[in-house]
C-alpha cells in the first residue's frame, strides 16, 4: 500500500511536534495561558457550548504539553460552568453529568500523555541504538585491514554488511620473513552479536596467526577457544577459509572450515577450485581440518569469498551461483585487483536488485609479476 506524500508530511510534522514539545515550567505556563483564554472565550459566548466541544482544549493541552497540559482540565471545568451560570442555568443541573464527563476526558487525556511519553522514550532509545550501531560499525571497519602490498604478494578486499554491522570478515598480515597469512570467514548470525564474535575471532587470528605456518594448527587453536567460550550457546561458531603463502617456495597452504572453496585464477585464464573439507569452527572440540597445498606462479590470483556472493538472491529468488562468479572472473581477468573486486560487487548488486540479501566479504590475493 502506497502512502500519500501529504500524509508522510503530516506524520513527520506531528512527530517533530511530539518530540520537541515544551517542557518544564514553560510548558505549564503556556498550558495555563491557553486554558484561561479558552475559558474566557467560552464564558462570554452568546450561547452555552456543549461539553464535548468545550473539553477539546483538554485533549489539545495533553497532546502539545504532555502531563503539564493537564492543567487545562480543572480550569476548563470551572470556565464551562461559569458559562452555564451566565446563561441562567443552575450550576447543580449539570454538575454530576459533567463530572462524569470530566472523568472520561481525564482518562482520555491521561492515555494521550502516557502514549506520547512512551513514544518519546522509544524514539530516544532508537536514536541511542542507532548511535551505538554507528560506533560499532566504525570499530568493525577499523578492524578490517588496509590493502597489503609487500614482497611478492598483493592483497585487497571488500566488505559489505547487509545491516549496519555484521559477521563477515577478512584478515591478512605478513608472518615472519617470508609468509603471508590471509583468511575469509562468516560468523553465525547478524547484527551486534555477530560483530562482537567477529571482533573476538580477529583478535585471536592476530595473536595465533603469527605462531604457526600451518592453517590446520591455527584453526584448531581457534576452535578450542570458541568451544569453551560457547559452552552456553551453540550459535557461537564461524566458517573460515585460512591460507598461508610461502613467498620463498611459491606454495599456498590452506584449510577450509565449512567455508566456500577458494578460486585460483591462473595467469593463462584458467580457474581452479582450492578444495578442502572441514566443519565450521566452534561446534565440536575434537576435530581435524584437512590441509592442502598448491603452487602459485607470478600473475596467479586467489579469490576468497563468503556466501553473500555466490548465494546472493535476486528479487525472484534466483541464486547468483559459483558458476556465474567463475565466468565473471574469467571474463575480467585482465582487470587489476580493485577493478576485479568492483566488477564482483556490481554484479552481485545488480543481481540482488540493488539490495544485499546477506553480508559479503571478498578477498583477492595476487602473486606480483
């Protein structure tokens, strides 16, 4: 259902009025002044005015001034009866019905006050959460390393979260004198919990990634730690593709823990799968991960990615697929690192109808010519 533009304007204006209504003594003074002016106006009108119309200022006072606007209520009742006396109608003739009606209007006014106060609390909470989410995103992006260009390896990556923060990540760093460590992973879940777990994992990667050139050893350390941390919560796990490149021997050693297989883009245009089997990290304590190796020559590239790429869905539910990604990198193999990543981003965005359906992390490592 489409909302008319004029209704959006009215809704936005009303929200601004509620959120910026006067507070404190100023609100009480304004409410009192309005009540007195309306009371005098009704008192000196030629004819008695029905109580339903007379108590309209009560509702307006409650809406505009909140709880302090209830000052209008007793003044409105007195002014209303003064109007009746001015026209010769005995005060007692209407007192009981009007007292009942006043009680009804009081309940309505109180309901308005409580509702608007709760609305303001919700908006304040939303603003606070949005601020915290923005801070969390800033911190999360600060954990994402800059492009790496050192020795024989060049690495660049791109990270997009479908929400403000998420659980996809990539990581890389030099290790000792001739190793380069890089990985891509996907934490279970989305939002703040996933981003917190991602930060914990990246801190572990930073510490343990410089202790061993064996991917399976590092993954095993991470797994044991996550299993202990997640003993009370079975959702604390991550998929991970972890690789170590030896610049002296041109050997890439890697292991996959439930993550997509990597794509090896050979300089002659051929594309191979970097296959390795293993379950996600953080589920079972006693697990071994298969470790494999392959040679990389100058000009070869390794593409790592999370399922936000190959499993991206179109508005009709069609999956992007690994085959489409493979053909894409073949067609644009002559682009530089950033150019190829941009092509992948654009293709996924177009396929998804301009909106990501999942978090997405892509890492491209290239052996320099």
